[in-house]
C-alpha cells in the first residue's frame, strides 16, 4: 500500500463471509457512504460487489482522497479492523498497520517507487 487510501480500498474489496467480519464491514461501509452523502454514483459503486468495486479502483481512490477519507481517523481505524478480521495472518505480520509509515503498501504483488 502506498497510502491510507489503499488501506481503505483494501477494506472495501474485502470478501466477507464470517459474521464478525460482515458486522465490521457494514459499519465501515456506512462511514464511507456518509462521506459521499451527495454523490449517488460513488455510493452506488460502494454498494457493489467486491469485484465491481475493484473495477472502479482508480475512480474510488481519487474520490476517497477528494473527500478526505484518507485523513479520517474513524474510517482508517474501521478499515484496519476489517482488514485485520478478514486477514488475521496479514494483520499479525503488520500488513495493515500504518503507524509511522512512509510509503506503505497493503496487499500482495504490489509495485511501488518512493523518493523521500
């Protein structure tokens, strides 16, 4: 992951089958939808299936940044919780922990170039 928006996006596309994950996912999505109260198109995309959300990655990441979701502590915390519950092994290894991070990636098979 290169930024908090990617953490949020990873949580949006989480395929949830366990009830505990579904509850956290529902709460997380409600927080995201509140950010897009006046944008029915984005709200519709967020309500889609994870694979449909993935297809809209570029647009959604841009919109998440525009509304400040990447700076919203409540959203970031909820996204981390969804990712932790959905991928406990990844969470154990720090895959979704952003504390003190610069140029972090969440997910697998990513490519990133940083210049600090």
